[in-house]
C-alpha cells in the first residue's frame, strides 16, 4: 500500500484517523493502531503527520511506535502468520513449524516475503496452550499444527483459498 491510496492522501488519512479519537495524548495508541491498519505499518511520514495533527513531539510518537511489538515501522505482508514458541508449544515441536515456515517462505521471523504477501513472526504465548503447537493466520487460530497442515495453509493463502479452520485442511 502506498501513502496516497484509498482515495486519501496522507494528510487526509491522518486527519480522518485523529478526528476519530481526538488529539489528546491518551488517544495516541488507538491512532497508531488505525494508522497501522490503514498502511499495514507505520510509515515515518505518517508518524510526522500524527505529531503535527496531535501537537505532540515526534520523539514521543516514535518511542510509543517502537515500544510496542504490535507496531511495525517496516511494511507488513498482506497476510500475517504467527507461530507460538511459548513453553507449551515448544515442547510440542513449535521449532519444527518455525523452521519449515522459514524455509517455505525464505524469510526469518519478523520478516515479510519479497512479494509483500506474507509476514511471519513468533510470539511467546497466544493464550491457548492446550491447542499447541499453535499458529495464527490473519488472527485466526489453528491448533495442533503439523508441517503438513501448515504447508496446506500456506498454499491456500497463496492461492487465495484460505480454509476457515484447521479441520478443513486436514
Ligand atoms: S505456549 Fe503456545 S499458546 Fe501458550
């Protein structure tokens, strides 16, 4: 996504988002969440525009943007795959899932495929340990993950035929 699409230029987009939450500093996280949803990351030009519109120092905005792991200063893929590597998932071979994903996508956790289609990252716990090893694809949970199921999911993602649940791809 570039900075001038969706019918908005950057200033219009930021004005629209800031007006939604107001310009008090307490609204900053919600504003940044919507900016990231709009651009799929936080472009530096957008952070400067937020600073101007909310009348906050750019240093404050940058420190919030870099403090929270949910925010990214680099472009994210159209799809987002997240592998849990917390203890419960780790003992159920989460590392094998991570290795396979790295090899299939040719990227490391935290990176995005060259075509901008898929981002991949790891997290410490997704809060559903009994389902481990657990993977989320575009925020949907897929428990009891195996390499075979993962490869089917990736294939479905790439062809735009994502199944709704892990059960559907077994
Ligand atoms: S350790 Fe994976 S969901 Fe909790």
